[in-house]
C-alpha cells in the first residue's frame, strides 16, 4: 500500500474511484463483513431463544423483545446514521458502529437478567444502524462506475443469503457446545477483525458540501419509524382492536404529517419528500418493503408449520429452508451482473415471477404436504429474493447524488426493517391461537400475501428504468 491519502468525495471522482481494482474489492469485502454480522446476529439469536428463556427465566413476551428490541432500534436510527455518516465521514461512523456493536455484544453475553439483555440488544441495534447503510455508502463511493457498482451490490445482496444459511446452523452448534452466551461472544472477534481491516483498507469519504444537521427531521423520523414498527410488533399480541393500537397509529400519522411539512420547508432536509415523486425511487422503497414482508412471513410461517404441525426438530426445520437461503446466495450476484448490464427491470421481473410462483405453490399446503414440493417452493422464493435485492438497492442509490449515498442506503434499509416487521406481524396474526393441525389451512392468506408481494415487484419493474445506471 502507498502512503497516498485516499480521495474523498469533495473532489470529482476519477473513473476508477481513485483506488486500484484490488483495493476497491477489498473495501467491498470489508463492508460485506459488516452486512454478514448484522444479518447473522438476527438469525443466530432466534435459535438460542429457548435456552435464553430457561437460563434467565424469561417468558415468551420477554424472549420476543430480545429480538424486537434490536429490530426497533435498528429501524428507528438507520436514516439518521446514514445522514450523520454523509456529514461527518462514513469510515468514522462505520468504525463507531463496529465499536458500539462489539461492546453491546459483550454486554449481551454478560447480561445477568432479562432487562439488561433487552437494554443491551437496544444498544446493539443502535450500533448495527451505523453499519449496513454506511457500509453501502462506502461501497458506492469506492466503486463509482455503475456497472461495477451493480455487480458489487449483487455480491452485497448474496451475503445476506449466506448469513441466513449460516445463522441457524451456527447458532445451533454454539448453543449445544458452549451455551447461549456464545451467540454474542462470537461477534467480538469478527468486530475486532473488521475494525483492523477498516483502518487498513477503507478510505474516508463524506459529502462534498457539509449539510446542516436536521435535528427536527431526525427526531420526527425516528418517532414515525419506531412507532410504526412497534405497532406491527405488538399488534398481534395485544390485539388490533386494543385502544393502544389506534392511539399509536394516530401518533405515527400525525408525526408523519408534521415530518413532511417540516422537511418541505427546510433548505437541507434529512429526507426530501420530493424524492418520492420519482417512480423509480419510490418503487425501490416499496419493493424493499414487499420483498422483506414476503421473506419474513415465509420464514415464520415455515418455522411454525414444520416444527408445530409436522413435529420436526429445529435443526431439521432449518435444513428444510436451506434451499431458500442457498438460492438467494447463488442468484444475487447474477442479479447484480444483470442490473449492471441491462438495468433493474429484468431482475425485478424475474424476482416477482419466482416470488409469486413460490407463494402460490404454498397455498396448497396441507399437514402432509410432500417434502419435494416444500423444497421447490422455498427454492423459488429464495430465487426471487436473490434477484430482488440488487436492482432495488441499485435503483435507490442511483436516485440520489453520491454525496447522499448514506441516506439512500438507509432509506432502503429502513424499508426492509418495516417490511420485516410487517411480515412477522401478518404471519404471527395468522398463527395466533391456531391449533397445530389447522396451521396449514390458516396460513393460506399468508402465502397469498407472499404471492401478492411478488406481483407488486412486477409493478415496480414497470416503473423502473430499462437502461443502465
């Protein structure tokens, strides 16, 4: 490595991004490591929930908040973290996120009670909010060429599929061999390695012009996202007709209206509502919600069906869904190459088609459905998921100038979290109070929802540009 200072986005980037090809792809590898860490942490903890409940004497709702606290903090802070990274430096915020995530993982591993574990998970979610969108902004800055960037985003998306596949298996091995606390200790060496690699290889970048901090926008946006995700998490448990639900919805609607009014009047808003007038950008955001609604509804309904209705062990149920994760891992890089070569439309059409086919196939689910049909349906859904992520992310990032890459990545990441909460809420509502023998029939609306999400991607494809870039 030379001693030359890495370029920042304050100057017009050279066609090669100012970095050698090897350095650019090393930056991508380091950033993908953070994506893997965030995704793995979500799936790996789910496997250990029963053991955590026994060790800390936590009931079902407490266990669910061990997962939900992380999701809520992550979703609520993503866009603010992306904006801060654009202003103060993406590598700086990325390293801070790694440090917070690592420290929170240690606190989770040492937590002596349910309350402290949930608090540490909130802190872990805050750290994670500084990783995924900020790392994407670093990649965008390091790879300014649209074709190369699209291929990189495809690889980026495949990492999520790999974390899906690795999470349940890794979690099961760790819990059986070392206990539930190992689920959090495993993050520490990964964070340490990422911190070292970031210091060695990742260049600093920030917006060319320092934008003013939009504190009112950040506070209002955090409130809107947190309340919305909170309603989706709690609705199935306290009942959608509970007085708390419409009250919370009213708070979210009023806060959203005030947010739009405030942001339209600010010279440098955190999120400019006018961005959503463009069909490509708004379609990418809606597509992200749809894809993750379908994915999370599929994961939860499949877990409940395989373990409760079929009586399979957690390990067997995890192995049954491997075709979904592996298909996502295989087809995401191909989607990235297609996006770079032809634009986002074709990958989105393929994503919508496969997702719709998988959802419709599972509407035939019965207590004794053959394993080959299940594996085929999961593979179709995983293929659709793999094709969807690259064009959605690429379209969103291309909809904003490079100096706003942190916000662009954060908006789609927030949309994914909202979609995840929506999918879990829908699946949980269908399964609530349903006898195991009736679950296959009761889950049919959920599979129609998955198919409907696939059809919505076909509409997003119509709104997308067919040209490169």
